């Protein structure tokens, strides 16, 4: 019944949005809805993430991601975060009440799903979720400030001086053909015949040796093939690791970092900064 209520609320009215691009012009939002209709929920989640980059303050997108995380992907921590963002951005009190009900439901489900975690630890879990929410709000604020700074920088006039043109390359001049033929056709000297010093110096002056051309050799490159796991694996984060580098190691594609992030969202407070020693779950690579 609650799932049906969520879908009914989503279909009735669309929450107000604010941001850098409106939802009706957001190409990633349309692509996400199409993948969701085809039940490609993982691909839909990736498209929603791209849509939020264009409009991080869209209440409608946060609501759609929360429903997808809770009902299809079973990512309760992600669903709680997006429900909370919806409550913060939404302007309709009735819809905020509905979202709060869903938040409490997701919290109870998350606590019940944790191994060796009795229900009396609900207050401690709630404190952790509140801290996580504060950290996420801070990350969103910093991301918005970065976007504004990039927009200001893009609007500044370009003052860099143009680089001077490179001088033309001097061509290598080959020796005269007539001189080369004359030297080649000269008869070999007999045992009693010696070449005069003046003739030898003239020959050396006429046919200078060609300079040796050095051909640049491209450095050898080697790349370790991707693991391409067929089943769920684990990986312990090292210093300098990023989600993109781990995705390249296991999938051969840096752009596949979103699958690792979604599988470990509760263990990654900041997806742009991994803590060394964290054990991540590496899901199998999806075939497209």
C-alpha cells in the first residue's frame, strides 16, 4: 500500500524545482525515465545521477531516485538521503509529510537488515544517519560553490597572448647528383697510383656525409587487463585509489565507477575521497 501511495503521489503533482537547468530540458532525466520503463534500474540510477549534476536542487529528481533506491535497488541508505533532500527542497507540506513517513519506514528496514543489530540501537543508527545527512548537505553546498566558480571563470574574457609561430624547418639538402655519379664512375686506383691530396679534399668537400636522422621511439605502454568479475568480489582501498581507478582495474572502464559507488554507498561518506583500508564490494560487471 505504501509503494502504491508513493507512485500515486509522484503521478499526481510534480514538485517544484530550482537549479541550473529545468527538468523539462534535462536530457538525462528523459533517458532515466526510459531506462526505468524498460526495467533497467541500474542504468536508470546512473542517468539520474547525471541529471542531478545538471540540477542538484531538483526535488522531483531526488524523489524519483529515492523511490528507485528503496523499491527496486534496495539501497535504503541512498533512499533515505534522497527523501531528506526532497523534504528540504519541496514546497508542499503534504508531500513533505509523506516523504517523512517513507524516511522512517526506510530507517526501520535498514536497521532490521543489519546483522547483529538489535532494534534497541535505533537511536544510535538515527544519529549516524543525521550525521551522514549533514555531511551530504555540506558536499552539495561545496559542489554548488564549485559550479558557480566555474561559471564565473567561463564568462571571463580570454586574455592569454597567442603563441608565436614556429620557425620553418630547414630541409635536408642532398649532395649534387652529378658529383655522386662522378665519384662512383671513377676507376679504381692501381697499386702504383695515388690520389693527390687536392683531389681527395675536393671529393670530401663535394659529397658531405648525410646527418643521421633520429626517429623518436614511442614509449612502450602496457596495461593490465581488466578483471571483469563474474561474481561479487571485495577490494581493500589503498592510498591514492579512486572509484574511477578501481572501476578501470575491475571493469576496464573508468566510467563504470557508479556501480561500485551504489554497491558501497553506506561505506563511502564522500565518493570523491576514499579512505585507505575501506573494504569495498565489487559487483559483477553488467552485460549491456
